[in-house]
C-alpha cells in the first residue's frame, strides 16, 4: 500500500490561518457571495465551535495513530514495516521542506492556479482513497460476518527481468480491503466534485493517522532535531514572509483540516473557515507516538500522557494567541517547546533523562538475537554429568547462563536435533573416559 510521505504534510501547510478564521475579515474570497459583499462577522459561539472542533480533530489521529504505531512496530510482515526517520533525515527535512514550499509559491505566482489545483486534486484523490481505506480497514473488519468469502489478491508491478528485476508496486489486499476501497472511493468522488469541507477533513484525518502510524522516529534525539529544525522553519515562513499563508490559501488539497465558523448560521454550506495544517498534527504526533513506544518499555503511561497533555496545551495556546492578535500563527512555535519540554521535565524529576534519550525505537523492530559462534565440547564422567543435569533441572528460576553452550541450549529448548546431539556427545565423552580408566 502506498504510504503518505512525510513531505506531503508539513511543507505545504504548517499554519493555522487566522486570515480565514478572523471574524473581522471582510475580504471577499472564494466561496463569498458573487456580488462581492463582505462576509458577516462570525458569532462567538461559531468561533468557539470551530476552534474546539479543530482541537478535537487534531487529537484523534494523534491518539489512535500512536496506538496503531505500537502494533505496527511489532508487526512481523516485512511489507508493513514502518518508515524510520534517522537523524540525517531529520536534519535535512527543513531544507527540503523550505525548497518545496518556495517552489509551490512560485508555481502559484507564475502558472494558473486552476490547473495546478486540478493536477493536485487528482493526485490527492488517489492517495486519499488509499489512506482512508487503510484507516477504516480495522474498524470495518468487525462488521463482516464470520462466513464472509475473503479472498487474497496481490497487485505486483515490476521493472526489468531476471536478477535486475525491481518491484515498483507490491500491493497485497483481500476482499474486505476492496469493500473499504469502494467506500473510500465514494468519499473521493464527493471531494473531487464538490470540494466539500467534510470530505476534505475525512481525507485529512486519514493522512494524519497514517503519518503518525507509519512514520517512526528512531530515537528521542532525532525527534528533537526534527522538531527543532521545523520550529525555525515555521517561524521564518509565517512571520518572515507571506509564503506560508499564500500557499495555504491557494492550495486546494486535503492537507489541512478546516471547520466553518458560520456553521450555526449556514449549516453544511458554511464557507468562513478556520484551518489547521496537517504538519502541525503529524510532526508532534510522531514524537508523541515515540514516547508511547518508550512507555511500553518502561511499563508506564507517564510520558505519553504528559506529551499528549503538552500538545493540548500548545495548540490551545496557539488558538488563543491567534484569536487575540488576529494574525496567522506558526503552531510549532508553541507545540515544539511544550511537546519536548514537558516530557524532559518529567524525566528529570524521575531521573530517567539518560534512559529516555538512549531508547532506540528500531530495536523493537529488529531485536538482537543470540547466535552460536562455536560448538562446545562436553567432558566428564557419567556420574558427574548426571549430577549436573539434575541440579539444572531442579532449579526452575535460573539466571541466564553466560557460556555459549548454555545459550545454545536455552535458545533451542524444543529442538530434537539439539537434544540428540547433546546425548550423543555425552555418551561419546563417557565412553572415552571409561577407555582411559581401563588403560
């Protein structure tokens, strides 16, 4: 299944655009009345409903995506392995994101916005269907009857032949996945034809949840590098230039969550939106998911709950300041210090800073397994050998032995060949000892 790339989220819209959520905004934009009259100011109730809905929609993919990332890290299927972000990837990402954002800005300035959005709509139409299908598949499986005829399929597209053959697409699915794809296609057609904000949000939530689930940071240090770099990136492109806000307004794609402030007045046809970029969900979300996987190692919920509460605090502070100053705010300006600072303070209080920063998420995916480096020899009389075997069997709670032979015996407790070899070696050594005594 094609996974949504990390770059598709933050480098396009990392900002809560208060120009669209400003209740005093009187500009006639797309969706305004055709005669160019100003939009009526939003009511306090409508503004509170929009901000609260955005906050709730941001929390859902982080919470469920983090839970699914734990199962994803423990998966045994190689095709379902998550994409791991290394320190080098984290350091390069703000630069790549800046180049892409500036490229999009120039494209919108030079070429027709209508044709660019048409191409992007087709791309996100396909990607959104796949992401939404992957999101709802675990929930839909509960509604299928036990006797449902579920058949397996594989879509394989390769390049070259023989030893030079490379897999371009290797998509495994079943009949249940086809049903999910059909339902997701209905949402895709709805979005493609109407660009309705509900269809946009369904795709946006699916992208966010897939990003948190499938994109894994390898350790806490990498997360700090990524969040720190994008912290500077977000501030520069929002406060330093108008590039971020311009792209966010012009970009007609489900890479942001929107909610109308005039929903109470106009219902589902409302058009005065507040919005939140998916990057402000995915980037802190993958860091929170990392702390949840660290929680499974420590067997405590403290760090996950702390980082989750820190995200709520940071996003709430963003909304508050945006509403007060009536200006677009870089959400990572408030989210990054909160999501990193709160867990580090807890780790300092518990004396676990070194342990938290030394935790490697990739160790859960590829655990170290002991290997036999050389075959041991067994010597001694039959009586001493029998006594040592009885002592080992009598002690149920033994420490992990350090010699290679014991490691081999523990790692293969049910291997018949290993038991046979041990018996044969014992008999051979016993017979050699008797022959020496007779001589």
